[in-house]
C-alpha cells in the first residue's frame, strides 16, 4: 500500500533537512580524502595534536566529575533535606545558566588576572556548566518513587546505604546525560578558554583559521575534534545501561522522606552559599565594578542599540528557520506514519549527532562550501542563520516533539474527514494545539543564537556586530569597562530562558 502523498512529502522534507544537518560530518570526511593519507598523517600525528588531546583529556577528567559531584550534592540538599530556603537555593543553582560561559571567564580574569591554566579552566567551566547536570538530577529526585527507599530502610539499610544502593542507580540517566552535555560544551567552548589561556582544539582551530584561512591544518584538527565528540556520545550510550526506571501504575500517594541535616546544616548552607557567590556573585560583582568604573561613558548607545538590534534580528531569523526545519522531523517522530515508522528514529538521530558537534566545525564546513562552490553566499546573513539552524536544531526538535505529542492525532483525522486537506489540518488544528511547544522552541533557540560566539565570529557578514561579537572584540582589547554593558544585556536576554528551564524542570516532576 502506497503511503499518502502528504506523508511522502513530509518524509522527503525531513530527509532533506537531515542531509543538510550531516554537512559538517561530510565536510570532515571530504577534508580527509582531499588532503590525502600522507598529509593526514603528517597533520594529525604530531606533537601539537598530542598536546591538545592531553589538555582536552585533563579538562574532561577534572571538570566533568567536579560538575557531577557539585550538582548531585546541591540537588540532594534542595530536594531531599530540610535545608532552609530550599526553593531559593534551587533557583540560585539554576541561575548561572543566564550568564554565558565566556562572561564567567571575563568576570574571573578581570577579578583575578593571574587565573589561568588547567585549574582556571576547570574552575570557570564548573561554575558555568554545573546547572546542566543539576536541573535534570533535581527533577529526577522529585519524581523518584519513595516506596523504594522505604523498602530499603525496612530491610535494615542506613541512610547512606539507601542513597548508594537505591537512589543513585535511579539517577544514572540524568547524571550520564548531563555529564555528556557538559563534556560536549567543554569540547565546543572557545571564549572561556581563550580568556583563561588554556589551549583546546576549538581555540587552536580558530587560531589556525585566522592564520591560514581554511587551511588543511584547521580541517584535520576539526576532524580530531569530531572524533572526540563521537567518542563521548558512544561512551555515554554504552555505559548508561538498559535498566527500567519507570514504575508500572500510579502507585499509592506517598510523601517524600525529608532528611534532617543535623550538624551537617551549617556545611550544607556554606556549600550552597559559596556556589551561588562564586557562580553568580563574582560575575555580577565584576560587571557592577566595571560599570561603576566606566561611568555613563561606557553606555555608548550609538553602538549598543545597533548591536542589540542585530542580535535580535539574526537570533529571531535563526529561531524561526530552525523551528521550521525541525517541524517535519518532529511530526514524523510523533506520528510515525506507515513506511516512515522505521526511518523516523534514524532521521531524528542524525540531528542529535550533528547537534553535538562544536560550532567551529559547522562554521568551517559552511566556509569551505561557500568559498569553493557557492561564493555569493560567503559571509552572508543566510549562511549565518543556516549555521544557527544546524547548531540548534536539536533544541527545537525536543520542544516541538513534546508539543506535537500533546495534540491528539484523532483531531487531525476528524478535520480531514470534514474536508480539510492534510496541510490545513496540520496548520489549523495540530500547530494551534502545539503552540506552547512551538513558542518554547523558538524562545530557546533564539536565546542560544543570541549568545553564540564561535560560528558568528567566522560567518557573520562584514559590519555585523552582535552583542556577543562586540563583547568579544572589546575584551580582546582589554577594554573590560566598555565590554560590561554588552555582558549585562546578554545576561538580561538569557534570564527568561533560565527561568523557563527551571519552571519546566519542576513542572515535569509535578511540582
């Protein structure tokens, strides 16, 4: 039986979007083939690559476990203990997401100029990225069935044994997923590590690109960086296990056990206060200090307003294009019609794999394609917006999929039976019911685009000055006072997303 024409059209659109998303991987393969085996060996098997691999491994081995331990401790304290003001501490633990990572490093470098190296990179990375683990772990702790802990306690296990044998195994998925997200951010980050003078593959690729412009050295380092990303994805997929984490049935209503901290109360409060002071207080204090030092002169509205306008424009264009491109894949993933049932997961997986790649790889791929085959598109607004779509399509896909899942398929079928075409049913019924998911998709991608740095630096048209690029240009000139207003505006733009993530994490747990 042939699939309906509408299903076929949506399927081919989804395949076209997936093919576009796979362009960075294709670029890496093409660069290796074009360079030849001998040149690949010369460029990859050399001391510089070994140094970057060592730096990357040390950073991952220090920052990821530290983020995990800190996030787990804060999540347990705010969700399962009698910590005073737990709701406020929970919000403060999520709030560092409102501050871009390179603003964290700007704050610490301007406060402690000697900070740098591995310990400086680890400190700033942990403070910038631990909320990526805290949010899913805290949400999972709220959803855990208290009956499991009650049974373990009844069998004679103490509080610590219950935590290690019952609670911690149930947190494997959020811990592994959050750690993967932090690891991928560490591989992709540029501005943070440049400021603390710590060499990674991304910083080396940008330096190579600025020196040789699209040279083979940058391509080969991008290939190694892609392999590092794929290694993290495979490691997470092979170690998270296949255990069942959901219970069958609703169970009986139980109140979660609240553990009394006792003499641990003061250390717990000190940990929460110190984390908030270092991750939020230091950046805000540094920004305030530079704003006071610069006075009213740093608020150069003739330069600030165009930067705000261009940031809003390109971010909105990127958010809308990303959401439109994600729609066919999201619809197939949720509806899974006929022939496309087996392909939907593969098409979705393509976006998640490519979405894990650093922005520098996507930017290099688009630079190469536009320079060699589509020269009129080089350094145009279209190329920049397309890069945003390729980078952030997974974020749009997650929200669209959730929104479409809340729109019953039977309503589409009823609309068609009343004479509506499939496109009319999708537009008038499904998308209206999925409007919250669509709005969430646009807002999340918008704010990601507004603070994106690496791809914007390489692809933005001449004369384009976003808040992120202007902030970076001024900090590169050590003009920290003039850069402060741009950082403040980026933080203000990021606050709604942070609040949305916090509210959604609590709503998903029924709080």
